[in-house]
């Protein structure tokens, strides 16, 4: 039933996109750097082998793409991808700035839309690919997103990612939300599945779980919570996460509810952010917070989840990814979401206008026509199956990891089950060799949303939705979780059935950049917020917590906090206006 509803939603969304495409701004007739590139379709074969530089702000791999994805690209385009990854190279924006100063960022560029893209266009580092657009076969399915992205520009300078024909009022996520309160379900079951009314009700439950299991199998101590600092920015990142359980997401120093019904300053006494800090502080007073939280990074913390040393996870893609192995779930062990009765979990609606990242062709690309053909292919059915983020659920190459069964439904092959669930399966040489994980697309960007439906099969590209896959996932852990969650077939099924999810429509909003004054103020203020937040978590008692909060509020207000907050509030309200507009147009 869920798939039927999803497919119907896609049909409606597709009609909306098609109607918009009929009056598209992008016709291929506008002035273009690539206007003399010919007409018709792209070549079926490319004689000369080329290697292109891919500057990729999302990549976690540096070097030439290898394995099965590399072979597909080589066979189709006679092209190799040399990934240039600032995440791996280190130095933050240093690599980006150095290459921009040299006038050549890359042949293919994956970057953020908005200020960064505009700077590259103004600097002449990005090609106007309008002359190739009318030769594309697949990208024009998402004309609405391409139009919106290039609105106000004299050409087609960028192509959207995370596009979908699902209505923007539908969740973009799969069977699991992005956020949620996940606990070691097997330990929770040992306690008799106690009721969880609010966030704070988790504390005695975690305390009882920790008391019953103080040591993991590796001999190391177990903690209810383990935190990390890697992702701190405008504030302590971990303290924002419980706010999402109540429908909030951040916009600078503001928290905005998905439905536009509430906006908060993060440092207000009664904000969801300060509530999270109090939750962490109370947890620490109970001995539930890993004392290494202030010094460890994400990778170190992730290893602790793998070893069974942590009892609570903010995200399914943390606890479940690390611990819910086939071996553990077969023994009834794993992370599952609890029914926190007052939750309204924030969910990102499908982005009909695309996500934050974009694809662009470098102005000095060696063979822009071939790169344009490659970009177009990423929007194809084949591209949607084989390319995606490294945390996504791309099904991989048809014929290797999956096939269409006798009933016309997609199903994973025996190799696909091993490869997609473990990543370590050895890929046959004729498919590129190496391990499956090593061959995954290093682009690390989803171009077509995995929840979007393949028109050939009628099922989503993500194998996690396939009935044939779901039937294989029944195990003691999932059976017990379902039995105590009203028979829900998935976390998202439970949330939707119990009206515990709040979808923020995918409005395609792009935040304006900080002015130089706002940027200066923000940098001073956020350092104080992060520092005080960590101190508050590890405060000696409630009195010290309250004193630190007072000091934080006084300190940042003296640094111009109110001015930056007003700027962020305007953006949050503008974002909501975009969500309302897109919901009215496409919902």
C-alpha cells in the first residue's frame, strides 16, 4: 500500500513537472558558450580516452575513480574521473581558493548553489552549457529544477542534484527518517518496553540500560550518550539534534519549525536547543555521557557504536549503520526508534527544485560535450541506480547487484545482497574488480532521489523499498520491534500512521550570503556559543548550568547577537514562504 501511494504521488508530481516543462525558460536558443556544439543527440561512442578533473566538495575520496563505477563510465564515455576532494586534502577552503585563483577549478564541478556558484559564474570559471541542453535526453525531465537553478542567469550554468518528481509535500526520505530517538532495542526490551512520553523520559531508561550492561564485549565501558565536536558550527551540533524530534531545523542562530508555526532563538531559556543542553547536562549528572566526548571525533565515536559501547543514537544512519549487522539482528540485537509520544520528527520534503549541491562544467574543460553527456546520463534510469551518496541506497548495476524477477518486480541478486549489506563482496573482473565498496561512485552526490520511481518497474530506485528485499529483512530484531510498534513495517510507516512526522516541503530555498558585517559578528558569536554549550553539558550542577547560560546570553548579546539573529529570522521566514509557495503549486 505504501508503494502504491508513493507511485501515485510520483505520477502527480511528474504531471506538474511536465506542465512546467512545456513553458520552460530553457530552450537551447539563448546565448551560450556551447552554442556551436552541434545538434541532435550526443555521440554513441567516444574514440579518445580522457581523464577529467572533478572538483567535488562532497567527495571523501581523492584520486582516480576505480572499480565497477569506473568501468561503467569508461565503457560509456571512454572517460576516467580524477576526484579532487577538499574533504580529503584538508585545509578547508584553501584548495578551493587556490584553484579558483589559478582560474581552473575543474572540468566537472560539484559545489553549493547560491553564493559559491554565483562567484564561479562571475569569475568565468563555469561554462554556459545551454547549447548542450537541447541535446540532453534525461535531464529535461526535471526542467522545473533546471529552470529554477538558472533563473536570472543568461544561460544554463548548473544542473541540480537530489531532484525528484515526488510532490514536495512528501518526505524525501526512505524507510527511515533522517532524525529520530534510536536506542539499543534489545536492552530496551529487557526493561519491559517502558513508556517514553518526552525526551526527558529517556534518561532513567538509559540509566537502567547502562546499569544492566556497564561493559561492552570488548571490555570497554558503555555509555548512554557519546558526543563529538567535528560538526560544530553556529552552535554545538549534537545539541541541535533533539530539536529535530520536535519538528525544528536550524537557520543560523534560529530554529524554525517545519510547518512555519514557530521560530526560536537558540539561546532563549525555553528554546529547543537549551532544552537539549539541559538533557545532556542531566544525563552527565547521571553518569550517562561518555567523558571522551570533548576530545573524540566522529570516526572514533562511530567505532564505539560498532563495538556496542553506546546506547542512544540521534540518527538511524549512525546507530543502525554501525551496529545493526546481519549477525547482530539475527541475535535480536540492534538500534530501533522508540515511540516518544510527543515527538513530531522533522522530515525534508522532496525537492522539486533540487538540493543544495549542483553540477557544473568548468569553463576550460577539455571536452565539455562529453561531460555534458555524462551529466545527462546521471539523470537517466541507469544513472539513478548506480550513482548516489555513499550513505544512500543506490541499488547498483542491473545484472550484477539486481535484476527484474519473473513477476516484473526488481530483486537483489545473491551477490547484491552480500555487496549492499556488507560492502566487502569481491566484484567480478568483467564488472571492474575490487570490492564493491571500493567501486561505489566517489562523486558522493545523489542526482536523482533514491525514493523516486523507476518508470520501467514502477518501484523506487532504492532497493530498501522493494518488497522482495523487505521480505528478506525479517529477523528477531525487526520482528520484536514491529510487534511492539503496532505492527509497523518500517520506522516511517509508524511515524506516518501515528502522525509523528512533520514534513518541511521542498521549496528549493537558497540562503543569501552573510554580509561582511554579519559574517564578522557571527564568527565571534558562534565561538562563544559552542564553548559555553560544552561547558554547560559538563557543568558541576544545575546552578552552574544556569549561571553559564546567563553568561552566554549576556556575552553574545554584547557581541551583536540580536543583529545576526534578525538576519537569520528573515531567512527562516523566507524559507517558509518558499515552502508554502511550492506546496501550493505542486503539492
